[in-house]
C-alpha cells in the first residue's frame, strides 16, 4: 500500500506541492472500501489473535483498524479471513492526531495467497 500524509513511515511534506504529490493516488491496483471482519495475529509465532475490521481492501493489501499488537512499520503479521490466512507486512501506522490515527496499512508477503472470498475479489476488480 502506498503511504499517505499523516503517517509514521513518512516525513511530513515541507511544501504544498509535496503534499499534493502525496495525495495523488499512485497505487498499482484497485481498492474497495469495505468493512469486513478479520483476525490479526500480531506475533506470527503465537496463536493469540485479535478481531478487527478493514476500512478498505485490495488483492495485495488492506487498511485496518489498528489492533493493539501492531507496534512498528515493517512488522510481519498474519491476517485471516474465514479459513484463509496469509502473512502481511505493516507498511504504515497512522500518526496520532491525524485522520488516520488508529489505522494501519498492510501489504501481502504472499501475493498468490489472496484471503478474500471470490465475490470480494470480483468486486475489487470491478471497482
């Protein structure tokens, strides 16, 4: 997922042209604004999980409500939807005091292992 303004993985832009460049959508794939429940395993070596919800999804990533166990950009987590699970990497964490506070962006480390149901995948492609 592409970093956005107000995120901990990017420095704040110093000029309005830099802010405009950050706001332009240069994503490689379509996103679907859809709230679906998922399980997050913040520690891939543990069986402990937390339930959370998506804000938007794509075949290769998602924007999630930030569960407590996600602590750092670059952290590897498991994301599970129904009985499908895949490893994801935390790409950004919303900075406190911004509109993205308490949200995280994750990107799949297993692009061939899409966890979304076929109906959701079709909706992503049509969006």
